C-alpha cells in the first residue's frame, strides 16, 4: 500500500511553504487526485490509491508540488528505465562535450552520478574519465546497471552515504544529478551529501526539466508525483547559496521537452556566473512578472478539454486510437483528461518490463511496439511527444502511411 506524506503539514490545494526558501506559496494548477504515474497495474481491476496533484508557486521563483509522496515508496522499486534513443545519445554527447570544453571533464575526473538508473550516461562518458560510479535507490534498476558493467550502489544518496563513501574511496571531482534533484521533497538532503563528497574545486551538475519550458510550451503533463519541483534558475541559485555553492554556468537542451543543466561550484572557487546565466535569470524575471504562469494554467485546462473532445470524436466515427509511450507524462495526460481504456485501449512502449501491465487509474493496457505496429490503430496519441520524430519514423518505417498522430502539447494537433 502506498504511503502519503504531506510536506511540513501543508494541505493540498491551499498553499503551504516553499521548500527552497520557506516563504508562503500559492496554488497554480490543480490536476485532481491521481495514483503515482509509474505505479503500473498488473491487471485493469487492481486497486490503487490516489493523492492530490497540485502545483504551487513561491515568489522566489520556485514551483513545487503541494503534496509529496514518501521517497522509499516511489523509488525502492521503479518501472522507468532510461530508453535507448538517438536523441538521448546526442544529448549525452553535447553535455559531455560542454563539460570537457569548460574544463570540468578530463581523463583524471572521478565521476559520481546520483539517480543513475541503468547507467546509460555513465556508460557514455566512461571512456573520457578516470572512474564512474552510479548511486540509485531502485534495487531492480541498480541490478541491471551492474549487470551492464556500470558500478552502481543501490542506496539513497544523502550526507550519511556521502561520508561513508568518501572515507572508503575518497572525494570525487564531478557529481552529476540528472533528473533526480527535483524528484525529492527535500533537495537539501542531496546537496548536503554533495558538499560532503565533492572535492574543493569539484563541480556539481544539476539537470532537470526547465520550468520555463514547461510553462511556455504548455507541458502540463510533466506534472506528476515523482516531479516534486519545477526548477527555474532563480530557484536553483537560491537553493545552492543556502549550502555554500554558486551557479556558474547553464546549458539548455530540448531533451524531455526542454531541460537545463546547471553547473555549480563551491563559493570558495574563484569563478563567476556566465553571461548566459545572467541573461536567462533576467528573462525569467520578465516572464514571471508578465503572467506566464497564469496563462499556462489556463492553457492546460483548454488542452485537456480539446484532447478529450478530439479522441471521443474520433471514436464516435469508428476510428481507433492508441497511445504511444507508456510514460509518466502519459499517465498524467490520460488521467487529467478523463480518458480511459474505453477511449484508448492500448499504449505501445519499447520497455519489455511494462508489457502486459496497465497505466494506473485509466486502465490502458501497455503493449509492445511490435504488437501495436502489427495491429495498428487509425491514430496514435503521442503520449511520449518528446520523442515525436523518432516515433513517427518508426510507424512510417513499418509501412503504415495512413496512420495519423495526435500531439497533445503545446496545443492539441492532429496530423
């Protein structure tokens, strides 16, 4: 049974306290109650628990969930594995090149990645560095990484772990936290570990979905229980400062609908923020003061209504609709729109461990890509829209020239 944990006693939907600066927060978007997106059901009739899914904002530039689930409940066993994707591989190359060009990655670098999953990024950069180590709390995921030859410890990363590892193996020069810092109700737990294990001149890289991209592109389906924060540079800068660190560089990418990789050092390192950091922070201030978040909330409600109406109109005409990509964002999309297995019976996915399972709440059955392409629908709803070009190419390569596609964000589009 899932355990729910309200952070600092706040009540969902009524605002609480910012977990970055402890100031009051206000609700921005209420997506209702939902089960955790990655808790796939074994059968359509499985019972499930639901929890509030509400985004709230702080004047400091932080955006967070009002209600957070216990980390052990979410991550001790986990269904998401990093996909094999040309766009991800290209992203790894760009990030590694950037860190190399800025002097943060070299043959002498000892790298530790937090939330390393099956170790795909570490596998990519291993030829460039002295050593790599992954730390991931999901035992089933860490097992796969180790079997793939990427040394991975199945634990939560925190100060206790960092102290123990530093005493046994020494400091590291580069800590990578890709798409995990925002997945913890208290990011200071991770930062405290980083400051314990990072060498004096070491570098921390925090990569997460960028809140401004989420808002500007109406990516409301990026909101789910595993994503407890939606970072701006304003919030990251404030968070780092509270632990004696500073933001010195940032790299943007299109991965996962728009992400930022923030580069940070200790305050004692003689360096200043790049012009890129300064320009992006000024842009954030302008957009936030101009009502961007309010427009996002209204656009999200409109997109939900439009998608629900489109899918049901297609079904009323006798056309079949499948999902493509049994992603966490797909679960938020389907459930927030009120779509069920009556509307969309199947969702194709490339991850074998998901096949035969069901998207929580809506009950959509997850099938292999091969099965879906052999038994194609009239329309694919791209629930993994961030891999749009790759998914469309797969469908066309299967000879399915008449299949159409729905892209749900930034606005609903059938093509």
